[in-house]
């Protein structure tokens, strides 16, 4: 039975009755797509080949020596839950359009990729998503990147070892154009956070039955069909069993000092005092720092980070329409196909504690940020749609509600209002939108092929 990507039932991957095609799909799929792989320590290597057969040999060798399948990853996670035994590191490979061409695939063959945005590459899409001009990107990203190799683990040492090993396999004809080092950050509750200090990575489309079953799901259904992230790998032997995923990588620098100043100014402008001051930032992000959704509660706190909520009963008096999580997932039925699997990681060293109440002046204004990464079945209809039609669109859902204050790009020329009191209709005086504090420094679109493809290279 060919794998049905549209099946609304989450995948019971360890069921004894799993059909052989689905099993083969999982045996040939890269990990980290259907379920996040631990990657507290992450190295991302950006490589350019200059010889097709050398490039093919390198990818084949990395796949044979260092990559595990999605099914192996899931088994390791199960084993860890049972016995505490740690799994093996994650190695992922993404190939850009230019990379496929350099590996010897013809222009006709490349048309087999249904996503035209992937076929264009990120550099040709800057106008669409209001990115800075390519000449302003960091030098490595201005070059033609063929492949990204991701190496991740809970500990630093296995990543360092594997990185050396993989670099050792690199042919003389290839070049490492650039490298990013990701480093997870956690708050005192142990939740992963991003540099502005907010819990991140909580809301995800879930594809596996064991993950879905653990979630409260009265209001928001976290279960998604595989079609949100998987497409047939056009160059693998079987279109029914060998799948891949489009992967977006963006280096997003965060000006933490400016964001913290904005939180303070907004709290002042709204006359918020005491613990209520935290609501200023919560209205920008849509969640308080500890992850509490501002549509559900006026104050932070109250246990595990909630994800079982919608905005149905909120006309903007609790969570503004512009709030980052409302922009990027408005949580109504017709938009579920837009959601991607986010797998980002923070980068940059800090000496301060991102979650505490230290004044903005002590915060970094550059050198730290998010390596935004996400798996898509359509870059055009998921990542780009989210960025352009939602985050960068001041009229999204309701006219003149403003850009996404976290990731919005493009002219912020209208004025906006915020609710003065949580849940009440009184709005603040119109004020300029908050300025942009996240800057895209470069990136690329990749396809994460099936292992079946990499093995046959
Ligand atoms: C959720 C921060 C970039 C899409 C979140 C959350 C935070 C956050 C704190 C809440 C945690 C959660 O619900 O999981 C940031 C920061 C960014 C950034 C600081 C840049 C430096 C992006 C980009 C996109 C994006 C570029 C897509 C274009 C999303 C989505 C969610 C989310 C889809 C989940 C919304 C939901 O399902 O409720 N982000 N984000 N983020 N973000 Fe971002």
C-alpha cells in the first residue's frame, strides 16, 4: 500500500501492523523531519562542490558512515525513555538547486521538483519576502551553496568528533564556504528559549501517534498529515516509499537590546505597572516569556507550557492580531496546510541571562540570534506564505493591525493600537509600529533527500 501522505491519523510508527511501505519510508527518511532530533549542540556546514563525481562520493560516504534513518531515531528515543541510554548524533544533508545541478542533474530533471521557489533558490526570492539585498548578506551566503550538512547532539563532544570525521571525507575539490554553530539555551524551568528570553519550539505540527497522545487536544488538534512536510523524492528509486522535505535555513540576527527597550517603552506607553509590565512583550510575541499564551491568561505562570488553545474568542483584546504566534499560526481550520515543522537553534555566546530582569543596556545588540530552520512540503505555500502574507502584511485578517513585531520585514508605515487592559475593548492611542529588531543575514533553500537517493549516488 503506497504511503498515504494525506492520512489524517497520526502515524503509529512502532505498531506491529505497520505496513511494509510505511516501514520502508521510515527506513529511508532522514531524521529530524517528522520528529525533532535533540540538537543542543549543532554544527551547520555549508559546502560547495567543484566536481560532480567527488561531490557524489562525499554524500554517499557521509550517508553510509554517519546518517541514521527516521525509524532508527524513533527507536533511539523510545530506548532513551525506557532505559536512559542516549542515542547517536544526528546528521542531516540538504542539497540546494545549484547543488543538484552540480551533482549532474539536468535542468529537465530539476523540473521534477514541484516547488518553484526551491528551483529559484533564496537569492532570487528576496523581493518576495522583503529580505535585505544579497550584497548585504554575510559573505558565505552570497556564494553558491550546494549542500548543508547538519550535525547535532545533546553533547558537544560527539558533534566535534563527527564534524572532524565528515570534514576529513571532504574531497580536495570541495570548499567549506561557511559554518554556523548552534547552542541551545534553557530557562530555569528547563524549557528551550530564544534570545529575547521567550520559550520557543513549543507549538509544532505533530505527525506521530505517540507524540500526539501526550498532548491535551480539546481545542487545538496538534496532529497533522505527513503531507505538511513530505513530498516524493523525485530522484529516488520509488516515488511511493522514498520521501524528502524542503528545508529553509535563515540566519536571523536578534538585536536583543533594542527588543528589550521596545518592551519597556510599550509597557510605559500602555501605563502597565508591576507584573502587568510583562504583558507588553507578551503582546508582541503572543506568549509570555514562560510560554503562557496571552490569549488565555493575563499573567504568566500556571504550569506546563500550554498549546491547547485557539484565538476564536479573542477579537484582539487579549492577543493582538499582530502577535508573532497569532500571525504565524492563527489557529483556524483553513490554514493548517501552512504549518511547517520548525527545527531552529539559537546561535551566539552571551554572558547575561536572557530570561532575567536585567536592564536593556546590558543586553547584546548583535552577534546573537536564531538559525531558523523548518521542513516544508512547499516553501512557497508554507515558509514564504507565512513570512510574506502573514508576518509582513499589516492588513492580515483585520485591516491595519500591523506587521509581526518579531519577524515582520518591509515598510512599517501605519500606526497601530494595543489593548490597554487585558480582555477589554479600550485601545491605546495610535502609535508607530515597533521597529525591526530581527535582521536576516543570509540563508538558502534545500531539499533533504531520502537516504535511498544518497545511497545510490
Ligand atoms: C513560535 C520566536 C522566527 C514562525 C514562536 C515562539 C517564539 C518565537 C518565542 C513561541 C513558541 C512556540 O509557540 O513554539 C521567534 C524569534 C524569531 C522567530 C525570536 C526570529 C529571530 C520565525 C520565523 C517564522 C516563525 C522566521 C516563519 C516565517 C513561527 C511559528 C510559530 C512560532 C509558525 C508557532 C506558532 C504556533 O503554532 O502557535 N516563535 N520566531 N518564527 N514561530 Fe517564531
